[in-house]
C-alpha cells in the first residue's frame, strides 16, 4: 500500500520546494544588496548580504533535517507504537524549523526591501519592489512547508508565527510597491 502521508517521498528525495524557496530568497537578498550598492547605501547592502547568508544556513539545515524526517518512519518501525509516533512527531517537528526560519528571514528581506525601495535611486526602485515581492512570496510559500511538517498539531504556534511573518512580508511588499 502506498504511503500518502505529507512527508512520504522517494528515498533520498531532496527538499525540492524548500530548495526553490531558499534560492528565491537568496536571489531577492542579492538583488537588494546590488541595488543598495548602486544607490550608495553600503549599510543596506551589508544587511542584505547577511540575510542572504542566513538563507544559506537555513537551506543547509533543511537539507539535513528533511531526509531525517523522511527516514523516521522506517527507522522507528520496530518500536512500540506510542514511542514510534513520538519519534516520528519529533522528527517532523525538527523538520519544520528550517522552513519556519526561512519564513522569518524572508520577512526580514521584505522589510529591508521596503526600506531599500524608498532609499534606492529612482531607476532602481521598481527592482527593489520586485525583490521585496519575491521575498513576500517566499514567506507565503514556506508556510505550507512549516504546516505540513506539523500535521499532528494543526494549531501549532509555529504555523501561526509563520503566517504572521508572511503577512508582515506582504505589508512590506505593498510599501515597497508604493515607493515606485
């Protein structure tokens, strides 16, 4: 019988969605750094680079935890049911942390993008707004990854936090768009 659980995936599968979201967040941060440099705002550029590095760290952590969560079903098969369920739940909860961190970082990128859009050279403001909208999209997309890893606890505070961060990112994107 096929395993249709949210975490079911072929053995050795990569975290495809998280990888795509992390690449997008890194691209948004890189764009903001370039815009800030071109607009002679080195402090904003440095902040964007720090955020890009934080994205890379979250992506590395996700690459470690996601396969462990997938392997938890097989690794715990011989345990008593209660212990097995607890171990699997813990593995999924740990797997939710990197996507939650990505939501937080994306919200920070969006906030920085909103500020950058207001400070950038006039010809680069639309680019800053676009990078900010991209970061907001990453935050919104990563909510699903947080939630899927916490399926046993649908009202988990981490899902609510992810939603709040994504909403803040969307507000920042609206402010950045208004600066164009």
